C-alpha cells in the first residue's frame, strides 16, 4: 500500500518555506553578482546599501554602480515578480478551469498583448506615452483579448467552451501579429518584436517595478486567501457547489485577478512560456494539490526558477543575451518529462 | 426536512421534470428509482442546487431553497455526486477536510476541531487506514466511502447520493448501502438496482420520463404491471427469504421462449 509524501507536518512545511525563502535570497544575490561581468559580493553589498540610502560614495567603481543598481537589481526583482506571478496564475488557472493543461496565457492574454506590442514597436502608436507606450499597449491588448473571450461566453458557463474560445481567440490574434510583422518594412523593428515575443527581462527598470510588485503580491495574497475555493473548484463545478462555493462567480473573479497579474507581467516581459505550466506541476509532485500549500510554494519556486534561467540567459551567449522564453522551455521541458517519469519512483503514485 | 411542490425543469428546450411533488421524512432512507434518462439525476441536481428549476418550490427545513445561500445549504446537505473525476491528486484526509469548506470563510485556517471532525468521519465510515492514500489510487468502492466521509465532515443532516453503487462489486454495494442506512440522518439516493432499493429504502419514488409515476413503500411501488409499463420487462414478485422484503425476478426472453415450447 503506497503512502503519499504530501502530508508534511506543520513544522516541516514551515521549514521548507523558510528554506525556499533563504534560497530565494541567495538567488537574488547571485543574480546581481553573476553575469558577463562578475562583481565581488562586497561591492554589491556596498552599492546596494549606499544606493538605498542616497547616492553611492565616490570610491566605488561607477561602472559597477550602473550594472548593479540600474541593470541587475531591478532585473532580478522583475525576475522574482514574474516567476512567482506566472507560477501562481498557472496553478490557479489549472484549478479554476479544471484542466491540468491550462497555463496563464490560455485565455488569449499573451496573443492580445503581442498585437499591442507589435503595433507600438512597428508603427510607433501611443507615441505620447514614450517609454511606457509598449507596456501600456501590451497590457490593453492582453486584457481586451481576455474580455473578448469572456464576452464570447457571456451566457454559457461550460469550461471546455471557455478554453476552446480562448484557443480560438489566441490563434486569430497570433495570425494578426504575424500579418503585422509580415507587412512591416524595417528589419530592426522586426528584430525587437521577435525579442519581445520570445520574452525577456531586459526592459526591467526601477520606475515600473513598484506597480509590478504591488500587483503580483496582491495577486498572490488573494490566491492564498482563496485556497479553499481553489481546492473546491479543482474538484469540478458541481462538487464545488455542494461544498457551498458559488462556482461560477468565484471562477470569474479569480480569473480576473489572475488576468490582471498576467497582463502586467506580459506588458513588461512579453510571453515567457512554460513557467506557468511546469512550476505548478513540479510543486504538485511533491506537495500535492492542496492550494494552501501549493500556492505559496509555487510563488517561491517560480521566482527561484525564473531568476536562475535569466542568469543562464545572460551567460550562455555573452556578451549578447538569449531571450528568456527560449531557455525556459528548453530547460523546462526535459526536466519536466524526467520528473514525470520519476513520479512512480518517488512513491507518489503507483498504479 | 425537504419538501418539493410542482417542480418543472427544462434544459435546452427539453422538458426534463414535470410537476414533481414529494416530501422527505426526517431520518428516513428514500430511494429514487426509474430508467436511464428518466430525470433522477436532474431532480437531485435541483435539490443540491446545480440546476435551477423553471417552476415549482423546494423547501429545505421549511425555508424556500432560493432564500438560503449555498453555504447555508452546504452546512446541512452532503452530496455524493455521480462523476467525481479529478485530474488533481488529493490525499483522502485533505479531501475529507474539504467537507469543512462551508463552515469557514475562504481565508480561515482549519482548526483542531476540524481535524477532529475529519478523524471522526473517517472512523465512522471505517476508512481511517486510508487517510494518507491518494484518492485517485483508490478502488471505486473506497472512493465512494471517502465521499460519504466528506459529507459527514460537512455535518450534513441530509445526504443525497446519485447512484452510489454504480460499477461496484456486490461487497461494496452492500457495504455502502448498509452504511448509508445506518446513518442517523435523512438519506435520499438515486438507485438503479430495484432489489437493492427494496431491501434498504423505506420509501421509493418511481420516476419515468420526468413524471413521478408511483411512490410509497417498496411493496406498493414495485408492481409487475408498473415495471412492465416503465421498463418493458416482465417481472415476477417474490420475497427475500431472510427478511420478507419484496424481491423482483426478471424474465429473460429465452425463458419465455423455453416455456412456450414446453
């Protein structure tokens, strides 16, 4: 008779959370120190401390200051916010749509955002917004695609219909994006469009971080607080109703919060595939499906995973860098398949 | 306990239920019988609020059902639905713990009292040894027991079961119906096996094409003429040798043919 490995005691679970938190802190330091130019940890510490309380003193190498304070640190925070946001919304979409194949982009958000971003990059729309033009357009595009999907399901509440209309809207908008790229004249624009489409954290900067972090931490808190509802919904609509959960309205409000998170993230970093699919499933292998544990662990694991992938992106082809989306799928997929095969040997499910 | 008056239900232009009225006596075990597609499941869905009837009234403990919110009914009504497939793995303990959902705000933690209630429900159903197992790895009969334990953890006073013995071997069919029968709460189950229904239920409600065609105690409901009308099957009524409850013997076409030759 096999036993589950899911049931950690309260203390064990707390220790695991602390361990992951420590690992995240270590990851943050690594993300700032490691790169094409390695920076000694003491300098990193000095720069962070002094920049935080005003401007850094003269005796520090100003190139280091630029790299640490203006490039790597905001980028590391962006990676943490993006990784945790995507992992948590992935877990939540899977529960709410009752489908293990669901990912954060399943309801058309990324393809809508792509149309917005491509319009800005290739045709200079929203010029008046300057540096925020791209993210604003992408956010609006993503959110409108999501609401289009909702509108198509206004009077019907079947999950499968919702997913399939998400797929339909996604593919229609992707071909619109392709059409726009095909029509475009200048090659340089196409290059940056491709970079955006494949996902990257290179655009991270201090000015947009507070909003991103605010939205993501609100979203994660909301999901942790809705853990009971997510549990009930993942058993299916009817069971949720018999457990006293207003299945349809809860599903929509959770989806809207999820979309808000993904919308903000897509606007900043483009489409980063696979994180929202692989991280929740990896965490499920070890912690089971109880969302009270799943969501916080996903948030930590997602941010650690994405930050390390981003570090790898900067190192693999230095001094250039690889789009993040390529590496997440490239290293994510084999790891995922390896673990799926190991599932039986770690004693979680034997049939 | 629960009272239904003139219930009508339509789905996608098809009339599913016509003018159904009935009343459940507290503490009794009532069975809902009838052919496939007769409206048994739809009727239960109206009671556990997965479907909304177009007309008619349902009163739960004297109050009209729409005046109660889902949480209020979930604290008193446990449901074992027919399809409980989930792609997500939960341990038996966690699944039974979800029976505590309606007793909490979404953000509240589970208390020690909740854990005690879950242990007690597992004990009552006799599956304490399964509590660390993963639900999807259990046999069909064990799964049903877990779902009944979850309903008990809800502290339900009314238990609704939609064909709880479907696809189960005879051991689990008896195990589950005896367990349900022994619970000191009101029970309503849709059942396929007329003989099982006759053995365990105090009352039977016979549904056909969405109409309630007969109701009462088993010996009044299970008449060969009615069985033939509804199922198109010839039956002979006998009695169970041990408890004298009605027991139906069905005639095979082959037997009738053999009889005619002789």
